[in-house]
């Protein structure tokens, strides 16, 4: 959920999400790219891509399924 400052918290990082009404939910898609060592975060609201970010893969914890 986007807080009153248009931010969300993900893995102890505060991320600014523009274009989303306050206190509304966003969907987050995490797309890893092991070859380049990055993770792309895609933020969707109301069936629209509203923001993307790229972080180094080492900044996020490993996930095992």
C-alpha cells in the first residue's frame, strides 16, 4: 500500500511510487537477471505500469521455492 508520502517499504527500502493515489495498493513484479546481476522491480496499479526500478541482485535476500 502506498503511504501518505507516495512510498512503499520493500526489503527495508523505502521506494517512491508516483502516479498512485494515497493508501492504494500496487502490484510488484520482481524480475531477476542473473547474467547481469540485477533485479528489475515493476510496479503496477490499475492495470498500468506506473514505475520501474533496477537494483543490484545482492541488495535483496535470496528467495527459494
